[in-house]
C-alpha cells in the first residue's frame, strides 16, 4: 500500500474554527487514521503548513499538535510546492487571499462566506474557472448527524409532501463586560464584515437548497438588539452589525421556510440549532445530532381549552431516529474534497455554491432595508 503526500497551506488556523474544526478534528484526524483511502489502494496523506501573522502562536500550535511545518511568510507559502490553499481567517480578507492563491495555481478550499458581496464572490468563481483549479467551500451542516437523518427521512418519503421548515438558531453571546464574550468582537462591527445575516444566511442557503428546495424568494428583518459590547481588550464599542435576523424563504415546490437566527436569545430547545420539518405524512425535529419523528398516525388531536391544564404531553409520541456511523462534519467534507483532487468523484460544493450563499445574505440585507420580499435570481455558471 503506497502513500501519496498532498501539501495544504492552512491560513487562519490560530482562530477557533480553523484550529478546532479544520486542523485538529479534520486534517490531523485524517493523518491519524492513515490518510484518505483511494480506490487503487493509495493513501492520500495531507501535509499541513500552518500560516499565521503571530509567530509565537503559530509555532506553539504546531509544536502542541506535532505539525512539522509552520511560517509567518504567506508569500513564500504560496510560492511553494503545496497543492492546496485553505483559508479560515476574516471574511473581508478572504477574496484577496483567494485571488493570490488562484494566481499561484493552488487549489482552493475555504470557509464561508467567501466574500461580503455577490460581485466579488462571482469574480472568485470566474477566476478559479479560468485558472482550471479545483475549489471547495465549507458547507459543514450538510454532514451533521441531525441533518443527515432529515435527508434520509426525505429520501424515504417519510414526510409525504413537505409543507414547511422552521429553523431556530442561536444563543446568548455575552456582551464582554461582566462575562467574556464567546465570539470575536469583529462579528458585531459592520466595517469588519460582521453581522448575523451575512454569516447565517449563507448556511441556510445551502441547507435549504440541498434538503428542501431551491430558494426562490426571501423576506428578512434584521436587528441590532444590543447596541454596545466590549472587545477582547475590555474596551466598550458600539455594535454596528445585526445580531439577530428573522427571515422567511419561499422554496421551489411551494415549501415555506422560516429561520430565526440570534446571538441575543436564551436557549430553551433541544439544541443550538433545531429544524422542524412538517409534511402531509409526518413531521421531524432535528438538532445537530438527534432527530425525532412523529407520523400522521401518531399525531395527537388537541382541542383548544385554556380553562384547564393541557392534558397532552406534546413531547411524548415522538420516536428517535437511530444513529449510524457519523464522522465529524468538517472532516467528512474535507475527505470528499481530497478524493476529488485525486480524481475520485465530483465535488459540487465549490465557489459557485459559496456565491449563492453570499447572494442570499446580500438580498436579506436589501430586503431588510427596503422592507419587501425579493426574488432570488438563479446564478449562471
């Protein structure tokens, strides 16, 4: 059994997402398992080169996890022989970085959003297409156990005709004065690319398109509920980006979806993200990992009577969908992309799909500003 090395320039891995999900739980786990198995018996082994501005942080990260290569010189990394450029740093910096990597002939894999505007996202897609490089955008929620279970139910016809999808996402992000915030301060500054609409509508686009129907129209209301927050240095600042979004989507096939996304909500539900799917034959509620169903035959028959305690336990009568062998969602997509680079199978979650997410976020912001429904035009490849 032979082993084939593939070099990955990993930029932005000192941040929470890049470090935990992409480096530690994806690339390093793939290395621990002996690489990605190809059809011819070859093991494709990722070889990361960690890149960051802070030498102390990058070196410490590399030593802690046994990564032999790191640098603060992005130019030399892009000029080197590594085949892939990965980015998980700031959204505002991403387009410029990706353009440089494409010009250097690197294949591209990156976090979303790919940019802050649709025009820039489309430029990236066209540049990658012209350069004939392969590209992928992280769409991790498609590989979460809870959503994989929803997909299985859909494919089996459990729902019958799907009527609606209701998503609840979010949690309380502390302001930073009394209790340290658990998200970076740039998330709440518009000039730095912050805002929950830009962040989360990119997610909801690929979730809806892939599981329930192509998004055809959007109505979105944003809000900045907390006007002031405190940054990492303890300094008070004005929050200029939206911290909550209330969006309704019309999908192909007549499905209606509504998603509440908020960093100013306290959680009293099964998970930080829950999706309820209602159909003519049954319903399901999924979190990140669990999924419960209620068929037509198991549906209770409530009668409105506010004068007595509710006699029905609405949490009973739901059956849990059993677990299967699910891997980390980020790792699962990384493995598909690496196999794609090796010529094994298509990979349709590229820069064009990333552009669709930015398009929906851009239209969501526009809908909020104009206080109206907006159609979502199809983006031509």
